[in-house]
C-alpha cells in the first residue's frame, strides 16, 4: 500500500532447482531472482496511463486535458511529489500546470513537421513523481487539420502535339502534392475544358496516382493552333482546398491539305505586241503552313489568317 492508501500490484514467484545443486548454481539462481524482482518492480511502478486527442496548430496555453482528475491524483500530490514531464528527446510540446493539475500546449504543434505523412501521429511522454516514485504514461494524439492546399511544383506544362496524333494518345502530367493526410489530403483531379482531352488516373505502388491526359478527339491545326487547359487538384477537407496548373498545347502541322485554286479554269485576254516576259497571275491557296505548302522557285508564300496564298507567275 502506498502513501495515499492505494494497493500496489503484488507479484511473487518461485524458482525451483534440483535437490543436489552446487554452489555455482545457487549464485546464478539468486541473480535470476534479483533481475526478476527489478523487472517486476519497474512494471508495478507504472501507476496508470491516459490518452488525449487534440488538433494540430492549437495556440500556446490551450488545454490538452485535466491530467490530475483523469489519473485520480490530488493537485497537492503533484506539488509535493515535484511532478514533471519526461520525454526521450527532451522536446516539450506539452507542459504541466501543477496548480491546476492540467496539461497545456507549450509550443505550437505542426503535425506535418512532426510526423510528415505518418499516421497516426502522437506525442509520448511520462509524468514522474517523487516520494514515493510514481510513473504515469501519457499519449497525446495529434489530429490533422486542413491547413495545406494541394500544389504543383510548376505553374504550367507545355506540350507540342502533332495534329496527326491518334485517338487514345497519352501524355503524362505532373502530380500534385498535399502535406495533409487522410480526408484532408489530395482526393481528386479534374482537367478542363474537356473538348479534346480527358483525364486518366492510375494507382501506383507507393499509393500515389499517375496522372495522364488522353486524346479523345482528333486535333486540327487549321481549326485551332493552340489549346489552353487547367489541371485542378482538390482535397477532401472542409472547407475544400485546391491547387491548379496550366497545360499549354501547341498543335504542330502535317501536310494534310493539298493546294487548291479558287476556280477550276481561268481565261486571260492580252493584246498583241506585249513585251516578252509579261506575267499572267493565277491564285491558289493552301490551308497548311508554309513549311508544307507550295515551295519552289516560282512561288511566294503569303501568310494570312490560317491561309497561305500562293501566286504563280505564268510567263508568256
């Protein structure tokens, strides 16, 4: 029974040896008895344990729990026993108010800095008292709050895609990162607009997702030279937080349009005795770029609104 009238755990054990043991065996047996006694004493010295659960980022001085009440201790005992907190690394996020018999937040607790992506996240420490010596084990679980939005390393990604790209072609996009865990962590992606591309997600062995942009509608350089899309990553917290990245796509041309004349036939009238070398002009158009349009020594390419005009001199 201790100084407060509580009954301590009682342990007993008996070690048996053969009747004809020698003195050396007697010494070893006594040593085993001493070691066993020390081990049992250590176990019996832990008088209780308690677990608290608090959100991260609580302000300094916030109440964690009424430790004296929860452990059945008198506040006077905390003072008389010189109660103190002991941690293995001497880092104290929690302090003991012996006057109130309460545990308080001593330093702001950032769950992400403390535990990263590890769950659950908890602080473990002991409260020790003297005369008589008592140990109490305390665990404080640190719950995540939605204080981090998903984010991308880059503000934008650029692609140059040929208009001849086949339906189903895939293009890997950057993954977002979210320091929060559980429901507060990254939950979904969206890609808009969805006229030409949709989004495909694949689960990876490390628990992350591979994000791919998949072509679902044929590209046409002559109709649209450039596409601007937005990739959005969203978490599941309340309120919900999100991060975005721009996806800029330049569509490269292929020679998929033949030059055409405005009319199927032309008539020209000239007077006699004209100067040799007089040119009669006809006009053809090619919707492709000049790189793949009409190219020879007699052609001058003129750029217009997605039209390349070609003027061909006909020498007389």
